[in-house]
C-alpha cells in the first residue's frame, strides 16, 4: 500500500503557530521549490474563493515557498477539466482550504481532480486540508449547515473530523459518537495540524489533537506522536 503523506489541520489557517505544521508539510513535499497548489473550492458557495485562495498563496510564499498557485477548481465542471487535473498531478503539496465541507465533498467526489490528487499522493505529494478541507478527507463527514452525516472522500477510513475542536468542534462529539458507534472522531484544535509522514502521526502547532472512540478519549499535545495503530491506515 502506498504511504501517503497527509496533514489534517483544525482551522484558523494562515496565522500564528499553524506555520509549524505547514513548514513540515513543505519539507515533506520536497522543499521550498516544490510546487504548491491551493484548492479554494470550499469557499466558492459564498463567492469567497478568490480572497481565500489569495490568502493561502501569500501565506505559503511568506513561509518561503517559491512556486505557489491557486487551482481553478471551484465547482463540478472545473473539477473535471483536464488542465486542472494536470496541475494537481505535478504538485508537491496540495492544500484544501476551509469553507463549506458538503459542497467541497460533492465537488470532488468521483471527479477527475480527485483522481489526480490521489495520483499525486501516490507519487509522493503531500495532501493537506484545513477545517472543511480536512473534513472531506475522512470517511464520514458531518455537514453543519445540513446538520447531517454524509460520505467523505474516504482517504482516512473509519474516521470523522472535528475541526476547530478547542472552540466549537468539541460540542459535536457527543452527538456524533452516538451516530457513529465504534468509529473514530478526530478533533484538532485551531492553529494545529496532525501530520502523517508516511510512518507516524505527529501533532504540531498551538493546540492538541483528541481521539474519541468507543467511550475512550485520548489527548495528544503539540510535538507528541500518536501510538502505532492510533489511526487507521490510509485508503487507496
């Protein structure tokens, strides 16, 4: 099985101690010259994708990245465009911004772009997401506007992601534990990333990561590693 590299961030991206996780992502991607492609599709429902994408581009350039672009992927039509997929296949780091998780999942599910993201990951690219961008990478997706569970993209099986855990995300835990018995709820604080380098998971940033499963709660602080088997193996 391919050892994907994955970064799941809790939100409040592009500020403060999120730089710790993002610098690690750039390092895993091959360094500052490796192409970074930002996907701002989750911000499209409220027509915020241009501003969000620009913020992401400036953030990674501020960290020293030399080749940062914002993908034209904003809807289902563009998710199936060949030029969008080609750019994603060439990326060293693919970063999915926050916004509307249900819209992002529907946009990517079964698309040419999602196939390209998986191909890039298989070739060694880092796949990263913050807030909604991290939520869609898991098997189960809680869509707050709809207040319902839907299918995520399933890269991390048996899990449901709780972003902004130190603010509102933790309030979802009781409800989702009842809806997903035996599954893992993965809460990550703002300005915090959970980084998988292909071998181990590590918490990096301002806060903590929390794993809820079968009535047990495990808390991991910044710089701590999760134990082997703490999260399922990545799919695909």
